[in-house]
């Protein structure tokens, strides 16, 4: 009767596992009847007076059946002292009833708690679950030995009536509810065909038919559908593409029907968000520093549960890199290289190592969500025309509010544009084309912390689309306003997102000089690198690295104190790799090398990175040391030559470093050989130097292409 795949299509709404349906105690050792009475009483007390918006008839019918079981069980308890006097067949039926009651409770709770729109979409499926339960109740009642159990006349009549009704029961689908479902899809079809449904008809559907009467309830419905998208599995209808379209349409109706003023703004900062779904538990997070770095996703920094390889050869967790691609990125987050394709190849060797490590350390590891062959192709759904058209209509309403709404309305509109620009290059394109950027620029100077934070974050998300970079830079006063937020922003997140926006804009070479020349921009980035949060430091150092790739910015960065900040960052594990890369570019020029040499801790910091840094960090550190000697003259070379333990570190790199690190180490060794101190200090380099020299017969003059840092922007 009861199967292991209980309510399989409901499982993605955080449904309980199979264990939740099994008896929490050994029913053979306790009063079986009393246990069943407790479950039945709970169902009746919770749901008998509840008003179900959908599945009303099916819910009422199921509750009435449970009430009959409640009557039967109470009679058995009062007349026969529980199950001790019942025939074995009856006891087996009662144990099966335990599972059926729990399944009934879960199904009723699902119908009571789920969003209206989701219940509407699942009308056929949920009706099928009620019918399945009824069929199993009918089978149980056919097996239950009514004639062998002593019952009163009233109870026996009720039980026999339940038997007859269960046998006659057929699948019931409420035609009125189904008509609403079809009407819901008809609105989506209008968007799909390039039109916009009549506002009066939308109002009648959402407000009168579904009783979604305000902005808060509409937002709840949107969140319910978005949860289904996050938890979606391929065998459940509707598809992700359709759900995205329905979310976009409902979001449009939220502003069309309920405006902007009723939205809740009772929070002090736009930084408040829902807790993100983590891949590891809190207990594991507390010991996160012990997880090998190679087992952590470079994007999320979480332990990878499904490592995959992209076209550049880099490995990421499937969920993180899939989300990265879905946001419209076409480059590798770590290397910045263009992706030749978007296929994701499982890294099974690394997966096996992670599983072994987790087993050895007692760390629970969630299984990958996608394990079949289809998982090797990026599974995100392309946006449908309906979703795009609905989002376009929503953007028009939002920009109209930015142009002429109240302060509270503008704040809401900025937040929604921020969210709308989180995913899809199409969304970012038409938001900018519709004229949002000038209005967002105006909000950057708002005294409202929420408005300022949302506007700068919206600009950050928009800037990810390359064509929008020029729109932002060409907007008069926009760059200066972003820098002002970086310097004087009301919230920490606003400052961090301003730095991230500068990083995004500086991806265009021609803009690097413009940004560096903007008043106090580099100073503000340097200050954030020294005093910001870990995330703020990351945003600042990546922006400074980008600016340092323009040769004309060297003097400006020295004057603004960026060199001092970068040298200080060498001791910070989270940003040392990028800091070393930026310094390696700055010291290519004599004035830059001189500035670095004047920093007392510069050489010591680079030595520390060569000893304990990441492979890429070691590459950048030895490259910086090499260029320091080439461009800094005798004084710089002497500082490097006298650095303690450098000989041993170079020899280690010559044997164990990456290809680029070995090349740089060999070049640095040749520099030392020409110094008068070479024989005294570096006689031990012979074997390793010879090893490297055999494969590097020409002088290593390349540099800029050998400095690399992770280049990623997170939408917020």
C-alpha cells in the first residue's frame, strides 16, 4: 500500500524524507490505538475548521474520513483496552493506517501552507495525490476485518459507509480551479505573443479570483514560485522556463495593481537578505579553515559537492558556475579567459578525493543534484519571450516611478531594478535602454541609505553587460557619484558595491585611466583595501589590479597611496594574490619600483608569499621580485639579494612551481648570477637553475600576460 516515493512531486517543497513517514516509536511496544488517536486528533484539530483556498472538496472529504477513523479508534480504546484484543489482521491494518494518517497530515498541510499560484499550477497533480490516498484507504478498509471486531451499531454503520464511499470515489479535479489555471496560462501566452494583458482583467484575476489583495501577499506569491524554481527537478511541470515567465508576469502585476507605496520599507539597510542556502552545515562551517583549498569552489568558497571542469580547464562547483553562466558571463571567473563553450564536464577524480576526505573526517556531504549524462551540459533554462516581455513591462513601470515617484516609491523601484538586473543580459540591456541609469545616478546622492545602496548595486549589476559600461561612463557625473558612494556611502555594502562597480567598469582599457584620474577614486580604493571588510578588501584590490594594468596609472597610484595599501595587503591571505599581481605590474616602471623599494615590508611580504602563498600567488610574487630587480636599479637588486631564505625558495620554485613560476624563478636566478654577491649567497642554486635553464634558453621578457588573478563580479 504505502510506497517509499510518498508524494514524490511534493518533495521539492522541503518535504520530509521517508523516515518522516515511518513510526517514530516501535508500535508493537506501545498502545497502538492510542498513538493513532493522537495523530487523528491532531489532523482534525488542525484542519477541520481551516478554510482551504484550493482543493476544498478533496480536503474536506479526506478530513471526514479521518474523523471516521477517529471515531473507530476511540471506540476501540474505550471498549477493548487498545489493540491487545484485536485480531492480527486488524493490527496490521492499524499499523498501515499510521502511515496513511501521516501522509494525510502532510498533504493537508501542503495545501494549507503553499502559495496560491503554486497550488493552482499543481491542481491536477495534487488532486491525484488525494485520489491515491483514497484508493489506499479503500484497500485498507477492504482488508480490515469489520466482522471480527466488536463494534457498536453506530460505529459499524460509519465504518461500512466509509468502505462504500471509498470504493465509489473517483478522481476529482475542481473545474473552476482548473479554469483559473488555464486563465493564468492565457495571460502568459499574451506576453509570449508580444502583447500586454488588459490591466482590468489582470486585476480581476489576481485580486477578485485569487484574493491577492496587497503588495505583501503578492510578494509572498512571487517568493513561493521562486522557491519552486530553486528546488526544481526536471520531471516536474511546469518547466523552469515557464515558471520564470509566471514569476515575471506576477512581478509586473505586483506594481501594476498595488503600486509602490505599500511596500514594506521597515528596515534600516538594504543589506538585509534572506539567509543563503549553504552547501555545508553550521557545524562544518565552524571547521571550514581545515578544508583543503583544492576542495573548495573558487566562487562560493564552499566545499564542492559536484566539481565540474569548464572549457578553460578550471574546476568549480556545478551550482556556482551554472549560476555564473546564467547571469550572462562568458569568461572564466579565475582566469578571465573567454569560454569556448558552456559544457560542464564532471571532475570525478576530484569528487572521489572529496568523498574520501569527508568520510575520513566525518563530514557529511550532500550528493550532487545532477548525476546523469544531461548534467554535463549547462542546464539553465533560456529566458522565454514571455518572461522577457513581462520583465520589460515591469522595467517600464519601475523607471516611470524613478522619474516621478515619491522618495519611498523611488527606493522601492531602485531595489526592484537591482533585483531585475541580477540575471540575464537581456534584462540588463533593456533596463539601460529604457533610461534607468540617469535616475539611478540621482539616487546615489540620496540621504536614504536604502535608496543609495540599491541604486549603486543596480548600477553594478547593469555594468556586467558590456554595452552598459559605456552608458554608465558617458552619463555626466555618474562616475563621480559612484566614487562619492565609495568614500562617503551610508552603509558598508554601498561602499563595497561602489568598489565592485569601479572594478567592473575598469574591465574596459580606455576607462582605466579615466577612473584613476577621477578625484579621490584611487585613494578611496586604497582606504577600503586597508580598512574594509574581507569582501570590501577583495572588491578594492581587484579594482586596483585592473587600474594597475594601464601603464599611465602608475604615478597616480603611487601618489594616492595605493602602493602602500597593496604592500600591506600582502599579509592578508584573502587578497594577497591580487595585491602581488598589482605590485608586479607597478614595479615594471622605474618610478613604481622605487616606490615599492621604499616600502620597508615590501620585499619581506613578497618573500612570505613565495613561501606560503597559493600557486598563482607565488607566480605573482616571484614576478614582482624579478621586475623589481630589472627596473629598480642597484638599490632594489641589493634589497632583493639580501632577503633571507630567498635562495631556498627559488630552488623550491624551480622544482615544484608552476610552469610560469619556474620561468620567472629561472630569470631571477640569472639576474643574481650577474651580481657581485651571487657566488657568496646563491651557490646552492646550481642544480635547480640548470634544470630550469635547459627549458628556458632565451631571456624571459614577457610579463604582463603572466600576471593573473581571479576576475569575477558577483551580482547582488
